[in-house]
C-alpha cells in the first residue's frame, strides 16, 4: 500500500449517528495479523520494519530474533524478490485464514491475491503453521495478552464513533457484511482494507489499522483526530475496489491519462497502476462525502480536500460532486454499481481537464517555507535535537506527506507529529543519531520561488559527531 510513514492528523468535530447496526465487532488485536507481520519483519520487509511502538518491537526481537533463519522467512524473502510481495498482500492472506491458519475459502490464482498465486499461498500456510509451533508463538501471544487488551481498550473511542450504517446506505449494498476493526500492532504505520468474500455470499469487511503513535510511557495510543478518518477510509476500500476490478475497460483509457499526469507523485506514494489510483481517488472522495454527511466543520473538510490535492488526486473535488449527484438520485441509481457507467463518462471529462487541474492546484496548495531549527542542507545539526518544525505558507494538514528517499537508512526515526494552532507548521518529533546523513521528502510542497509544479521538497541534513 504505502512506502511512506502514515501520519494522519485532522482536528475533527464529529456529529454522527454512531452505531446504528450490529455489523461491527469491537476492535481486536488479531493473532493472524500479528504472527504474519512478525514473519515479514524478520524477512526484512521495509514496510513492516518501523519501530515506533518500541515496547512491542523489543518483545518481538527478544522472542523471535533467533528464528530469522527459519524456512518461512527464507520463503518470504524469495517471494519478495520474485513476486514483489509485501504491503497489503500480507494482510490479505492473513484475513483469509482462521485462527488455526487454515484457509477459510479455497485459494486460487487470485485469492488471496495475484501476488501470491495459488501454490505459493498454500505453501506459505504450511510453513506458517510450522513457524508458529517451532517458535513457541502461542507463548508469545499469551505473554502479551495484557498489552493487547490495553491497546484494544484504547481503540474503543474510534469504534464508538464509526457509523457503519452509512456504508450500507451510501453504497446501496445489503447490510449482510460483517465489519471488523483489527489493530495491527506489528504492521508498522500502514493501514489496509481487506475484504473476504465467502462462498455462501457473505462478505467480511476488515479495516486493519497500523500503530504509528505512542505516549510518554511508550504505549500505543490511537487519538481520535489521527485515526478516525483512516478507519473511514479503509472500510470504503471494501465497497469500492471490486467494482473497478470487475469491469476496468470503460475506465482504462482515461484512467491511464490521469495516471500519467500525476505518475511520479503516485509512485512516491506506492501507487503504481492507474486502477489503484482510481480506487484510491474514489475511496478518498467517499471519505469527504462521509464528512459532509456527518456535519464535519467546513474548515476540516477543506483541509481534507487540500490533503488529497497535495497527494496528487487533482480531480478530487469534481469526483466528490459526482458522488453527491449519485446520492441525490438514488431512485435512478440504487447502488454505486449502477452509477459506474456515469462515473466512467465523468472520467473522460476529468482526463480532458488534467492539465487545468494541475494549473489550478498550483495556486491552491500549501508550500514549504522553512525549517524552524536549522537551514535545509545544514551539515552540523545537533543530534540531541528532538523536533523538526516544517513551516508552510498557509494552513496545511496532511497524511502521508513525508516519504523516505531510495535509501531507507537515511530516513530519520519519527516518533510523532503535531501541528501548530494555526496549522502553518508541522512539528515532527524525531530521534536522531550522531554523525549521520538524513534525507526525506515533503510530498508536493516545493516552494513557488523554485518554479516547480507538483514536485516533492527534499529535506537534507547531517548531524554532528
């Protein structure tokens, strides 16, 4: 899903209907997600390497560090090279297993995903069972029950605010889905929406939330402002992705044109195909629609729109208007599937306007101005520095606006992020090492004075000995 550190902060005033159905269970730490995430950490998958939740990471390293030579880990490394395995492919397989690591539905070349393939998925499952037994994983899980329970309790406020009935109402899908909120303590900073379509026609909708913030004691925390929009986002994926997957042809030509216009920015965010980008755009537009339907403050909605423009979804405002049109004519369009032909026609207009979108976005978006603590490029930054303040020319709030360079070793360890009261500064909490070169990028935030359009601002510095 994402190569970037996910940080989503959006001071929200939420007026919502709350739980109007029993479609969702209370949030849980999931045995399958944790064990498979741990295996990916041991196999050196970068996206499963963050150690923000160091209390838990230390427990993992202490218990599993000696098991890196296990054949499951070697198999994962092989698939990483041969099939580009990683990111959402990992939790997609996990949710297709039961608690004994047996498939809940038969695997195919497309289930649990094309990056696995049928034979590899079955072989992985058998190796996973051996890994679980031979590493005393049951003992590890038992020893962390209290930690898991504390994390689950901290996530309850998110659960209590989520209006799952909105999904059934908005998408026009019968409310036979089972919703699950899964807390991924070991998956790093990413979040994933992973559905399971059972053979009996039932559907399980999983929102798997990463852990990217801790308190002063080192315990994972899940602030409402940080996590709620992301939960809304991930559940949307399960209602959106399959529509384009089933019939991509009407969208292909115009989707490719739009993708080409924002290709570099999307690749920086880990989106390498036009279909992925169109799915992401629809999900993000649906989040804005959810915010409007639940009476979020206009200021917060505009910040969300600006975030998506900054991320490269330059047609997001017109896409939201199309969703509003769909929702205003539900007699004609009983579900989103029935609206897809109209949406395909809209994408012809979006593609034709792509250069205009880029030009208009240049005037709207926030820009990088300065670093508060030192000048960009400084080679003698004090390693004891605990924060880096990024100043903008206008209010800005964003998720995923920080990305590493090609060399992950130069990416600073980020502990947290907060914003100034006027939203014109982002304060990044860091833990730096002595005598080390650091490089990271601010997505789409190059100053106007540099004359660049839609480019990323490089932040480069070195700490003193």
